[in-house]
C-alpha cells in the first residue's frame, strides 16, 4: 500500500508539471506559482481513497495479472482526475458553507490574499480534468465514455449539492420537511456517485467493460456511499477537529443530516420541541442541546445499523 501511494504521488507530480506548462495558456511566473501553490494546497492533502480505489479496482478486474507500467500510470491518472474533482467540489463547498477548516488547515478561500479568487480556482481545478483526459486517454477506445462519465457524475453531484443547499434556506427552516428518504436522495447524488461509483466505473472502462452491464455494481456502491455519509454526519457532530480535520457545522447550518432525521423519527413530543427550537441556530448553547438530545437517543449505536428505511 505504501509503494502504491508513493507511485500515485509520483504521478501527481507528473500531471501537475504538465498542467503548469499547458500550451493552451501562456503562463507568467506569478500565475504559474499561484496554480502550483493552489494545487498542492487542495488536491493531494486528503486520504486519497477515491483515487487509490481506481487502481485497486482495476487490479481486481485484471484478476491478479501483473499490471504494466503504462496501465499503472493510466489508472493513477484516472484516480487523480477524481481527486481533482474532489478538490473542485470542496473548494466551492467550503465557500458555500462558510466553513473554516478543511483537512486540518484553513479552507483555501480563508487563506490570506485568496478570498473569492478561490471560486475561479475551483473552475480551474474542474477544467484540469478534461486536460488530463485529453493528453493521456484521447487515443483509447473508451475516451468518449470517460468524458461522458465525468460529465454525468459532476452533474449528479452538483444537483445533490443543490438539494442540500435549498433545504437550508434562511427564513424557511422547517424540520418537518426532513426525512430519511430526503437524506438518502441528497447523499446519493451529492456523495455516493463521485466518491464510490466513479472510481470503480473508471476501472471498468479501462478494463473494456460496458457500464450499462453493471447496474448492480452501481446500486451496491450507492448503498456503500449512503453508509459512508451516515458515518461522516456523525463525525461532523461528534468527531474531534484534530482527528477529522475540520470543524463540523451541520447543526448550525440546518443540514439534513442522518442524525437529525433519525432523531425526528425517534424523539417524543417534548424532545421534538427542543429540536425545533435549537436546530439551525449558530449559538453554542443551542448546538450543545441538540448534541445532548442525540446522545440521549443513543444515535451512536444506531449508525452501525443503517438501512434505507
């Protein structure tokens, strides 16, 4: 695993160098330094699970056969395209949520002299993906399918983000709208497609498979994404910032998290009244009351038994 991650990071350096010398744009020293710093700050700093799973999935599809150097490089390049997509989503998501930290450091837009330039940086991150695909996959028979896949998953994720955002509109806060089916729908589109389905789909295309023949694989991966998000929702509330790398704000932001929809399902009328009075308020006292309610309902033990119901 260590060797794989080292190889993966080597490919990042190659791709970054190519992008910093892309002939489609005449870089100045300042602009090249900006993009270089922006990429290093936002792209490789996470756990890299999405990108590495492309390589692992492709190895499984090759049924133990030794991968060629070219196959390893291409699988790594596709993995990095997903990490670039993740960085693009996170840079913009942090602005939309007014977040403070990400991966144990200040959000990119909160860095000195960055601010709202981060919006354009997000657009640059997104546009790097087709540049990488064009350079390394244009001659492959699955090139068009790759482009379609990334475009479709990006659209699905953006729509999931829209659902998430419009449920939290100021002045229209109404917990009665929140339910497990709504949470599942948000998670399916906002997280599961790009985090769980996309890496495996990339590997399938590399292996010459038709994605239409693998709908069961997609459905299973979407369920895995739902389970992952339930854990993430819990950590947003109860995880220590030093461990999870960010300060959770789901309660203050009136998010349709698994915790609140499960609490609504389980609490009595008195508890429900407390939830309605305190959820979605940027007040430490209110946040503490919501967390106490979650603990009283023993939601920690329930998150291990997640279903779609």
